[in-house]
């Protein structure tokens, strides 16, 4: 049973537009949500993360919006660039002190066209 | 500091063979993870070690997959015997016990 779900499966935006990637989860004990970025031929790399005590986390052009009540979050990429073309994975865990195990979503493949 | 190292980067095996994949975690990291990545199933956890102790062995992967931590800086994943459905990218990741996992580049396995 998939505990972390992502949508859409793939997304194409024009350079300069805002890309919105969605994620939802089932387990209410999850309290840490990292987003990983993966380029072809490479392993995933941490992009940005948020804990459940916050509703927003911003890092440059990347922002996570978190809705704990609805168990949903989204990654917004503003002013999208061709170099942002990659697969993005939402993940969840119960955070430090507990299991370090991450549960990954299926990923969203983002293509930024110029 | 060096990141996570995985060898080989590519492996081609005949059905029934035994293959061993290798991983060197980031120096000082206590947690080590093995994942399998396919387009259909995504990222699946195979094994999870904390301070060389096996914390999780991935349930469905038990029978032909065996991960070991030979010491704190070296881990292997053995697949025996290989089957065509094992064709995938195998990723190793390590963590300092915090929340961030650092991934290696992966080993792309093709089983014929």
C-alpha cells in the first residue's frame, strides 16, 4: 500500500513559469517531509525539506506548502529553468529520534521547455 | 568529504548468476540504506542498517537479496540467484542519524 502519493506523474512547463508538484500521505505520525531531486544517471539529492510544525518552507525559488489537516503538501518552483528538468520525489518519515527510514512517493518528472 | 561511492556503476549478469554490489558510505555516517529503483515500483527499501546492525531487511526481498555491513565504511548487496526481474538501479544511501539521506550514483543492473 502506497503511503506517499505524488501527482502529476509528469509535468511540462515553460521557462519562467511556476511548476506545482503535489504530494499526499496517509500516516499521521509522519512529521518530516523532504523533497529529493534526481537527474538521469544520478542518485536523488535533497532539495528542500519541512517538518510538520511549519506550514511553509522557502529556499530561493523552491517553496514547500504544508497542510497538516489535509495531509497534503506541494512543492512550488517559481521562475522555472531548463536546469530544473528532473524527477522530484516527495518523501516522509517520523524524523529524528525515531526510524531514519524514508517512505518515497512515485515521483514527478518535470520538464521545463525554453 | 567524499560522498557515497558505489561500484560497479553498471553490471550485466546472466540469469542464475550471483552478483555483489558494493557501497562505501559517507565517512562517519551510522545509517546505511539499500534501495531498488524501477520506473514501475519507484524507490523500494531493501535494507536498512544502523551502526552496522540490521534494522530492516525489506520483507519481500529476503529470499534472494542479502545486504551486509562488513565494517562501518563498507557494505555489500548480494543477489543470488539473479532473475531478469531484478534488472533495476540499485541505490545506496547513508545518513548521520539525522533526517537527510545522501545517495550514491547507483549501480544499473541488467539481468539477461
